[in-house]
C-alpha cells in the first residue's frame, strides 16, 4: 500500500510559495513535485477552499498564500486535504459476531484512537512557519564562511 504524501508535499509547496514573492503556477508546482498540473490544481483547490491560498487565472495568474505561515498549522493542512485517518492499518470485519475479532478490534480501535488524538494534537501545535524556520537554519548551516586567505 502506498503512503499518502499529500500533507508533506503541500507543506513543502507552502514554504516555497512563502519564499517567492510572485505567484506560482500549477505547472511550476507540478514540475517541483514531479506530478501532473491537474493533480496540483485539484489539491491546491482544497487549500483554497479553506482560505490558505488564493488563485488567479490568466496571464500572471497562479497560486499565492492567503495567510501568513505562522497562522497555518500542520493540522490545518491535514484537515484541508480531507484526510480522515492517519493510519492505513485496518481492522477485520469479516466475522462481526466472532468474540475474538471483537476483542482484537476493540483493542486496536482504542489504541488507534489514542494515537490519532495524540498525533492530531501535536500537528495542531506546529505552525508551517516553524518548518520554514527550520529550513532557514539548515540552509544557513550549509553556507561556507568566506576565507580571505
């Protein structure tokens, strides 16, 4: 089963958009993500519907941020993308009257619920701006000091 990377990819896009003053086209984003512009428009449309980005059509059109990154959390983007569950692990429902299946599903359901609540709480506490700040620090660390020898 393939992982859903939309959250990671859209966070990546938002940080790039913040770093560039001009609007970003779907084609440019698609090249960056190595995907189709139609997929980009569909996904970015979900963020636009929630007020995180805006779009303009035509010449000089494209996508831009509608809010500063410090006003957007990872949970905001997760929810805007319509993600229902953070786990791809499912529970068997082949024999709903089986007491073993009921016991297993009860334990798994409880564990998944607690883990999901904890993760969603953590996502809500992280702003996209903090990711951008981490990027900036990593970038600065790569810069080689100038030697005048």
